C-alpha cells in the first residue's frame, strides 16, 4: 500500500514542478529578448507561484497526516482518543453550528495502537463531515459519534447529515488524490485507511443511509 501511495504522491507533486520548469524556461527565453514584455511574463510567473504553492501544500498536508515519530503502540481506550479529538474540535463544531451526539460504549476492550495517528484518523473523518455539512444550508448539521463492541474488536462510527457518499464512489474516495473539493488534496481517507490497516483494522464508507457514515473497526488483544 505504501509503495503505491508514494508513487502517486511523487506523480502528483511532479506535475506542478514540471509546469514550474516549463513556465520558468519560457520566462528566461523572453527575458533574453531585447525588450521583454511584462504583460507576457506576468501570467507565466503567476502560474509558477500557483504551482509552487500547490506542490508545497501537498507535501505539508501529507507530512501532517503521517506525523508520527517511531511507532508508539500502547493499550488504548478508543473512547479516550475520540474524546481528545472532540475536545480539540470543540470550537470548530460550535463555529459550524453542529449539534453533536456522542454515544460511547462503556468498558470497551483496549486496542493495541498508536495514539497520534489514530487521533489523526478520527480528526480526518470529523473534518470531512464538517466540510460536507457546510455545503448544505437546508438541513440541521448533525454529527453522531459512536463506539461499540464488535466481533472483530471495537467499532467506531462517524455519521453526518451532509449530502452523503454516492454509492458509485464508496471505494473511489479512498483512492489517493481523489477529491471533490476545490481546495482538497484527496489524501485524508487513503492515509486514514492505511493507518487503520496497519493496526489490523478496517475503514469503510457505508452507503444507502442519509448523510455519510464511516465505520472503523480495530482488533483488540483477546
Ligand atoms: P479531501 O478531504 O482532501 O477531499 P479525503 O481523502 O479526506 O480528501 O476525501 C476524499 C473525498 O471523499 C472528498 O473530497 C469527498 O468527496 C468525499 N468525502 C469524504 N468524507 C465525506 C463526507 N463525510 N461526506 C461526503 N463526502 C465525503
């Protein structure tokens, strides 16, 4: 999974960099002329700025998503991880007028996991829900976070009242660089899935319900 991801990332960053080289070479050729025309140079330089910004945004977004030092596995209560993330997002939820329902099962078995990346996964899912619900002004914005015991270990569900996931795109959204957002990078779900799978778990989108529903399972020790 990682090799594939790296290849796609390299491709995605190479495109804007290749465009930067083309535009910069064009500018150099024009500047070698007797009277370079600033109006001809300006759009090329603007594109250089935009492409450079895009390449650097991709890299920094990926760095944040992968942000973790050496693997640091410990026995975790996933409810704690959820609570930490919700605490972090408290102002964001209020600002977006989201009504939050939390339904966490008590006495969940512990998960052998790495807290920082798992927190990142939960953060990603919730931020995606906020983005999705922001596009709808005609419905109340409701976010439901649940945890429960599951035959495979523990189950976490994140459900929102946004437009939901097109059944035809339920797998596509986990592809690297698939995004429907103007400023999106499309790395969140693919990296989230690889983090979950590195824990022996699964992350999927459930279609056919109102809004989007993501289900994450993580295995427990016993
Ligand atoms: P990004 O957020 O940069 O687009 P992601 O990999 O996190 O990247 O998401 C990929 C795509 O999946 C989004 O662009 C959107 O189309 C879809 N998606 C993710 N979460 C939701 C959600 N809660 N509701 C509707 N669509 C979603």
